[in-house]
């Protein structure tokens, strides 16, 4: 089961550069159904998730896991809770800011970083930040819950998402489950 959003660097402004990356991390920190990261991870273990991850790229953010097909309903319920009701708690944000900040700082310590940065500025002088997936250190350091809610309400909406389910499943039953679990998810106003 994979869900993908058009929510990478391409949608960010210079003042929001890196918040899609930070939000990707925060989605694993808990939601109304699984209120802590520990609960979130324990649920994945109970579902038998053998392979899982999230990632942010230039043009999208994606989350997935591979579970046994007889756990399809529970797996869809898991992702429905994760994307529809993240808690975005201040204590978790404080910790995750440091994690993402250190990721970016580590990347910037690479010798080729300056060359990549110069290329982005030369090729995209007005929109270089839309090619910078990791983000700006100062934006990450000062990120707020309000900014993350803006990312959620603007980009993490059903009319800006694609849900993929593959494997040994019944397509009609899967569609019914998706409609039941995701059908009341309110669309965002910025997309057709």
C-alpha cells in the first residue's frame, strides 16, 4: 500500500523550503488512532510490515509499506489514520527539527554540495528552492506547527493524492474499503 502526494520542493516557497521534508518525518510521529511514534511502529509490526518507508522528492512525498494481503483492511485503515489525522505535537516537532536539521547539515558537508547549490541557482535563479528537497536550515530550525498544518491542509489532501494498492487482492473489495476509509476525507480548496 502506497500513498503519494504532490508535495515536494516544487510546491514550496523560499520561506517554506524544506517543510515538505519535515512534514514527511512528522507523519510517522503519531495520529489520533496511533498517538505516539511507538504506537505507530507497533501497529506496523502487528500488521507484519516487512518493508516500509517515506520519502520526499522534488515533486512528491510518498509513504508505503508491504504487508500480507490478508491484512489489507487493517493496512488501509492504518494509512487512512496516518494521513487524515496526524497529531503534529510540539514536543515531537522539537525533536524532529533537530533530526532534519542534522540531515541537511550532513548533506551540506559533502564536497559536491556547493557545486549542486551553484547549479540550482544558475539554472533556476528565481526558483532554486524548488529543486532543494532537503530544505533550508533556518526554515527547519524555526518551523512551527502552524506551518506544518498549512502543508497538511494545502498538500496532504485527497484531491492531491494517489493511493496505490497492489498484490493478491480483490479489486472490488479494495475499492469498497478505500471508499469507506478515505471517502469522508475533506478535499483541499487549492486543487480541482
